[in-house]
């Protein structure tokens, strides 16, 4: 059965970063599954529908490797499908309902994180943020509306310049933002009261995987005794890390750093473009989730609460094998 063009478009959008940011790609993944279910035109055999959905699930998951929000969104929807029974119509409904529920809860989580996180922002605070995180922006905007923030430094975030999205996003809410190059972080840190960033993945030991450069920001903050807050929904915690799996770090095309002509002229120079890095828990003061503020060392508790049901299966075969065995083996 053909994959609906809208689903392919979403998959391509995630790959090329037209859709970017861990929360947005998770919601886009759920949306893709919903669209796929709605546009299923195969037979009335429920098994065929399940196989078709597994194919879509694998396609969506394969688009970007680092943000666990993506497989977590897919697993949420597919888990609901795996528990549903009945004819194709009933299974379709299970997918659509689960996808809609994920999207709704994800949007509510961002709001809640804003409210909880804003309470941790000091009065008259100068805040620094890195990359563009909807969750971190929610904290900053809410705190600003409470009259707590006087200034925000936003890094450019090379090579993709997500800092420009942050600049626009915060400015639209009236927040005074100053854009700085990534290399100015340590210099500016003297003026900063608190750092607020987002997360793509949080490991079971509380390490935070986020946009490349985040660990340098955290290191500079640590040295200057500036608190670092990570704003992250609970679906950004990685169950696979419970069984020792490492978070894969995405390496993107060197052409995001230098133009192809430059590469062609300098054939002996290697250009690397790692898109994420890992900040150890020692450099993080607190993680702000929609369920509350936790120390990074409590990441394990979030994982057990959210993914406890899947633990046995994860232990047996890793997360990848959890729900999509048929197609993974193809
Ligand atoms: C974006 C990035 C963001 C997190 C959190 O990376 O690292 O900080 O995804 O974002 P990219 P959010 O631009 O490569 O996707 O809070 O919006 O989920």
C-alpha cells in the first residue's frame, strides 16, 4: 500500500528540519500516524492495517535519530493500537484518538512547564538560553509576563541559527532579547542570573542531550555559579537508556557549516557537524517537567512512572523491537 503523500511530506520536513525541535517533531510524528490511519485504503483485514501502521511508524522514527520524543510519540500511538481490537474502523479510531491525545497533552505540558518553571525564575533576572526550545521559551515568556525577567541573551546557535527563531518568538511576546554569538557565552555569563534550555533526550542518569553547545553553556554557567534549568516534557526521557543504550548523536551535512564549493576546493579538510551534545547531570540544577521540578538524578523516577509498563519488553529486546517487530525485520 502506498504511503500517503502528506505523511511523506511530514517525514521529509522532519529530516530537513523544516519541522524542528523535539516537541514539534513528536507532535508531527503523531500527526503523521493519524493522517496515515485516516488515509488507509487497504483491505478490511485488521492485520494488514497493523502492518501498514508499523511501516509508517518505522518510516517516521527513521527521520532523525537523537530526540527520543520522536520514538516516544510513535510508541505512545502504536501502544494504543496494539491494545485495541476489532475491525479496521475500530483500529483506525484507536490510532486517531491516541495521536490526538498525545498532541493535546504535549501542548498542555508546555503550558504547565511555563507556569512551574516561571516560579523558579528570580526577580529582575537576566536569563540566557540556547537554540530554540518551545518548552524553555514557555518558561521565559511566562516569567516575563509575571514581571520577573529584564533581559534574555539568546545564542545564535550555529550552524542552523535556531537562535533567530528564539529571537523572533520571544520578541513577539515583548521579551527584550539580545542575540549573541555562541562564542560569547562565557564572556556574557558574568551578567547572567539563570540559564534555561530545552532537551531532546534525558537519559536515566539525568544527563541531558540538547543542541550542540549546550554542554559548553552549562560548563560556563557552572564555573560562574549560575543555575541551569532544563525545561522538558516527560516524553523526552529515554526508556532505552535504562538498559544501557546510548543516545545516538546526529551528525548532519557539512554543507550546513560551509558551502559545497568550499568543500570541493578543500578536499583534504574534514568538516564535522555534530548536532547535539550531552550535558552531565552535575551541571544541571533542575529539570522542569509538566509534573514538577526534579533534580536530574530523579530522571529514573520519571522513567519508571511513564514507561514502567514497557520495562520487561525493553529489557528483552531494546526499545526498537517494542512494537514494530514485523517491519524492523524486513
Ligand atoms: C532543537 C533543540 C531544542 C530541543 C527542545 O534542535 O535542541 O533545544 O529540541 O526543543 P533542532 P522543544 O533544531 O536540531 O531540532 O522544547 O521545542 O521541544
